[in-house]
């Protein structure tokens, strides 16, 4: 987990230094001229306990500190960097009100029908969309996925509403790794890190957006059946299913499987005995075969 690194730099005022962090400290600028004003800001309180501090200004990633004219910055600047850094990395909060708003994050691991995939379920929503990462070159706007790929046994990462499905490499053993991954995910989320920059993320080309205005009536019915009757069951197994196409001539349906369903040994059986039979029953005479493409 990324820790705070505190450094300092001079400002235009001799009596003031800026102490800046590599991580976000505040969402707004706040000025403090006495300790009483910092009752909800434990970090600023710690700074005011130092006898030479006259004023502190909290910014997004830094604290500007103005000193009294009783010593030179050279005497204390390195030690002050260390004190701020240690306070934050030991779990000291910048704003105690933010801590009160945070609900504890819990993560539990579930096995899936795919022996190589473990599903990690979080007690809150983590993403608004579905995201699949086949390798770390696709993770530019996905810090959680990039971090998970740092585990040498991780092959693929899949995120949905409140869970993360992780595919391990074939020579790995989940029994040896599941606890480490579960705690990593819990800490990553609890610390307030961004999982996915969703506004920047460009969907994988296999994540197809179907324009319902341009598809035939049978395709619309297939999509509705998948959304209402199939997706919830697939999600419970740590995966996802997407409608790709329907051929009116052959009556074949193509779907895309993602997450735990992709490459799952039992997915073919589920596809034929479950999804295909359901579609044939609900759309009699309109379905011949259902074929899966692994996402």
C-alpha cells in the first residue's frame, strides 16, 4: 500500500515552508491561526503542539507552516517532515470528520465454479460498470487492477458492482494466496484509494454496447432474458455474460463470457444445459445453438 512521503520546499516568504505529500490530504484549503480552530483536524493539532508554529494552511496535498522568529527552519525542517510522515503513516487522520464518515470495509473470499478464479466480495459498491483486465498493459486508469497484477500469480482481474474476480496462473495455488489478496483489497479500499478512474476508462473492445434500436425483436427478447434471468446467476459465480449477436438464418446466439466464466471448465455445460435450454423454452422455435466467446 502506498504510504505518505513528506518533503518540504521554500515559499516566497522566509518564515514559511511548504510540506507536501504524494497523497491527497484535503479537498479544500483551510487556514488555522490557533490550535482551537483545529479541533477536527488531528494532523494540524499535532503541528500546533510544536512551540515555534505560528500558522498552518491545509491544502489539497500540502501544509504551509509559518514559524515564529525563534529559530531557523534548518534546525527543524527535516525532523518536522519525519513527524508529519510518521503521523500519517501510523494511521493518524487529517480530518477526524472524514474518519467518522468512513464505514469499515469488509472483504470475504468465495470460490467459484472455475478453480482458477477466486471471487472477493466487498460490503459496498466499488464500481458503476463492468471492467475486465487481461494483463497489466490495460490498467492505465485502473489503480486497483495495476496493483493486483503486482502479485506474480495474478493472470486476470475482473470488477463488477461489489466484487473482484481474480484469475490465477495455472501453476498457482489459491490456498497459499487468498488471505494476502483479501487483506490487500480490504486495505486498498479502506484507505480511500481510487479503484478505477471510470470517467477516463475506455471500455475494452469486447465490452459491447448494444443499440436496441438497431436490433431485431428476437435479439431484444434474448437480451432481456439474459439481463433478467442469467446475469444475476452468473454474477453470483463471479462472472458476467454479454449478448453479442443473433443470426436469424441459423438461429445461433453468440454471447461473451467474462470473469470467472471465461475459460471455466463447467461453462460449456452451464451454457448448453442452462442458458440454451432457457432460451429455447422461452423463445420456442427461435433458438438453435448458443455459442460462447471467452472475454
